[in-house]
């Protein structure tokens, strides 16, 4: 990420420190009064969320902080998204469909929300089916939505078994076909990817966007 101005650093700090009112006021002012680039503001939000994630891993933050961080992101996103401009008269064609959800037994949605958000602003049609999603719900949604990519999210280590179970069920129901499956969240690496049977894993939202672009044949 390029060098931050003092104001930008202030926004990241306030987001990371759970200073909700100040962070939202500053983001609103940057976007609506100062004409800041909305993608840049979203990038700052991501930087703030990265710090929140680290503090959570280190036991400094707990679930209520994660929930609040997600709410701040949603509020700022709602202001920033309509400001992302496309060429006049050009309604961007969606690159592909992504179905995303947090696997059963896991209630974390910050990472998932950030991934959904980043995919959305990068031109994908995203259907987010929430947290603690039972295997059967995934099967039903995949059958109805026919996604190009399925994203399974999970922050806790117990989510790895739920991911494995979900992917095995997708295979068993004959729903995998040409659909690619990516996993993300928490401590996910190649060993976990191999264990769950997913096609790939991402360590952050940028990875997820790159994977999806590659899979639908668009240069990342």
C-alpha cells in the first residue's frame, strides 16, 4: 500500500482502535466533502481490518470487537460504493458468480464480508449466505444459484472439518462440476487446503479476487 497521509493514517488508527464515531465521520468527510478516491478509502478500511484481525489473533480483541469492526466497514462501504464510477453509459458486465458463506459451527463474518465486498467492487456478482451455514443449505444454494466459484470461510480450526465435510457433500451431490472452490479465514495454508479438498486458499481478500479473476479467465 502506498505511503499514507496523516489523515489516512488517522482513519486506519481509529478503525483499528474501535473509535467508531470518529472513524465513520472522517471517512464520510473524506468521501463526500473532500472527494477522496472511494477505492483508496476502502483500501484504508482493509488496512484497519488487518490490524483488528491481528489483535483478535493475539487475544487483545474478542468477538464483540470483530462485530463492531464489521459494522464500521459496512457503514463506510455503503457511503463509498455508490461513488465508484464507471465509464459513462457503461454498466459493467459481471465477470462471474460467487457464492460465499461461513461454514457451520463458525460465526465469524468479518473476513467473509471483506471478501464479498472486494469481489463486488471488482465486478463479480456475489451471493453471501451468511455464517454457520449448514451443509444442506450450501447444496441448495449452489443448485439454485449455479456459481462459478464457491467461497467457504472459517476462522476457527474446527471450521477445517466443516469445510472438508461441505466440500465432500458438494462432490457427493454432483454439484462441483466446473465450479471452483476456495477457502479462507484464520490459519489456512496448503496443508488445510489439501485436507479439505478445496481448489485453492486465499490469505486475504486480494488473494480471493485474484483467484476468482484467474478462474473466470480475466487477467488479475
